[in-house]
């Protein structure tokens, strides 16, 4: 036990990572350090899947041989390695039980099994009540609600993230990206997650609150931005896992989270009050088109407007869901590129000379395949469910492993290699490439995220020459629902235009 605690605190340098792995019987090498030529995981199960009344003839799925506390601990410390090891040993369906969080789980990675869940949202709704974001954004936002409430909130927000709306954000994305790259000094070593965070925060604050530049913002609007940054810093703090555990399954925020949320809530309510006084025409009478304005104008089925607390929950959801995900996808893309010089050279050519959008799109897809920033989505089984040769009891939470799905040999030969060419000229099937989840809960901001990734990745490739590195691949860290590069996607700029 002492070994685990010490190793965990020191962030698993390779030596201590090995100690943790041996102590907890996790196979080495860690999944992210595997030889690119190594074959991926393979499914050994039939594709039959769906709800069943009677599981006669089917057996219980294999279970990880460890108690609830040990399972929680191993999973918290080395999530990726645990699931790669288990899938190699037990196949593509295996169970476990955690001391906290969702309790009994089954882990899945077979595309047909996953499709059986995604296509039946009523039988397998999103397991949002276990989301670590729930104490922050409340139970009623588009991310945390289920059933009719979810449908209503999604219907309200969807038009804000569709093609035309995203095209309207394009200029803001270009400008925010150019501004941040201008600040980047040649020779400087930066964590791309930080640059990505500033860009995505600029974009999302502009889309959600209509705050385009700080100088023109009101005091309350500036307070929203600074309290939001404090909240985001808390989520990147080394003790974030503790904060998460303290808040697990709690409908209300507790401890440090409560303290950080209080000023943020005050600031958001002050902005809402300002807007109510101003009316939808804005201070200069020119009209506003930001998401806050849309939410304030919305009417429920009963004709009543949304309460301020509901608007607050929705706004916070969009900022939180859209921020860390996109910035760390940028960071992973360059973490991969700086360790794959051939691919980097090809990507630079595509961005600078050939204007080859298809290659850049393939690059982004490959980055999200090999390092999906949300590695798991969860669904709750409301009835017994067949997954191939096994039956799983109702009440169990199905964890759909996007990470394992993306490393199946039959879908992606040599999946540990970073090879954008595999997506060239190929429209990825939504059943096989799933960085944004799927079904009726598919990421609401996928279009905006892709627009941001295209701009940020292309501008960096065009304007900055990056040093290649022979440092080992960055250790994936699991934080809240995300999997992020342990060093933030650390790169060095050799020069910049
Ligand atoms: C690369 C960036 C992003 C990734 C990888 C990502 C991934 C995901 C995933 C996996 C889900 C869960 C889907 C499921 O359960 O099947 C999700 C949900 C969601 N995402 Fe994203 N996301 C990204 C960016 C964004 C952005 C930019 C926004 C908005 C500003 C956003 C807003 C949301 C919302 C509101 C939901 C909940 C949808 C619902 O439950 O109906 N995301 N995202």
C-alpha cells in the first residue's frame, strides 16, 4: 500500500510506474509505450447484442480478479493499462466492481455491442448521474439530464452548434489562434494544452457570452472569465482527483469545489441580471446572437422561461465540456507529431504548400483515434443485456471504451502506430471512430471542436517550426472524464513567422 501511495503522488516516473504495475499486476510496458508494430487487441466474441428477457444459455462475463477497493485504486492510477491488460486476457467483455462511482461495471469495445447500446437510449440511457461534472453543473443540464428534459435541452442548444452557427464562429477562432501564436517566442518550450486552453476559452466565452474582447467587457463579464479560469485551474491541480473523490456521487459541490464555484456563480448571475436589464437588443441596440441570449429567450413546453439557475447550469456545461477536451486534443496532436518526424514533415507540407485539407483532416482523426481525450462513455443498463456469449444484469453500468475500440486490430491494423494515412480518402464510420461518443448523446459541440482543431493545428503547422523529440511518449493522465497528456503536450518552437 505504501508503494502505491508514494508512486501515485510522484506522478509515475517510469521507474515508479513499473513499481505500481508490478505491485498491482498490470502488464508492462505501459500501453502508450508499445511498439508501433505490435498488433492491436482482438475481439473473441460474437457480435450478437441487445436486451434479453432470458439469458438462458449465456454465461456471466469474466470478472477482474480483484476486490472493489483494489479495482478502484488500480483503475484510478493506471486506467489505460488496466483495460488494455484485461482485454488481452479476457476478451472484449469483462466486468469489475468499484468501491465508489458507478459500482458494478462491464467494459465493452466490440462495435456491434456498442451499437446495441447507442441505438437504444431508452433501454440504456447515459449514466450521467455518476458524471464527475454533475456536482459542478447540476443535475438538469444537457450533459447531466436524461429522458424528456435532456431532449428538450438538446433541442434548444443544437442549432447553436450546427454548420451555419459554427461557420459564424470561424473568424473568432482564427483571431484567437493568431493572437496566441503571436505571443509564442522562438526557442520557448510550451505545453500546448495551455495555449489550446487560452484559445478555446476565448472562443467559448465569445460563443456563450458574446464576450469578444476583454476591453469591451463589463465588470461582471470579466469576473465570469477570471472565476472560470480559477475553476479550470482547480481541475488541472495535482489534487484534482481528491476534489473529485470528495464530490463523487454528491449532487451538491463540496469542499474546495464549493469555494471556487461561489464567486463564479455570483458572477454568472450578475451577467444574467445585466442582460435582463438590457434586453435582447444589447447595449448598442444591435442585437445579440450569443448562446446566453438564446437561453434567455427560450420558453419551456409550459411557456415559462428558464430559471436563472437553469441558464447557469447550461452555460457552465458548455464552457466545461468544450474547453479541456479541445485544448488537450490539440496537445495530443503535437505530442504525437513531435515523436513522428516523417508524419510531421508531411503535415507541414500539407499545411504550408499543398493546402491539403484532406491530409489535415486525416491527421486530426488519427490523433483522436490514438489518443481519444474522452476515453470512455457510460450507459446504464435498464434490463439484462446480451453481449456476445455473455449476459450482463440490469443495473450494471456499461463503460464503452473508446480507447480500446480505437485499438482493435481488425478495425485499425497496427493501431499503436501513428499513421494519418489510414484515414486518407476514407470517411470514418461513426461505429468505428468515436471520439465524440454516439447516438442521441453524441457530443453537441463536435462541429465546433473540429472547426477549432482544424484552425489551431493548421496555423501552428504553418507558422511555427517545432523541434522533434526522442523523449518517451507522454504518460496519459486520467482526470475527471478526460485522458490528457501528462506533460501537457510539451513542445519547443525552433522559430516562428
Ligand atoms: C475535441 C473536443 C471534444 C471531444 C473529444 C468531446 C467529446 C465528447 C464526448 C465523448 C461526449 C459524450 C458523448 C456520449 O455520451 O456518447 C461529449 C458530450 C458533450 N459535449 Fe463534447 N467533446 C469535445 C468538445 C466539445 C465542445 C467544443 C462542446 C461545446 C461547446 C462540447 C459540448 C458537449 C456537450 C454539451 C455534451 C453533452 C451532450 C449530451 O449529453 O446530449 N464538447 N463530448
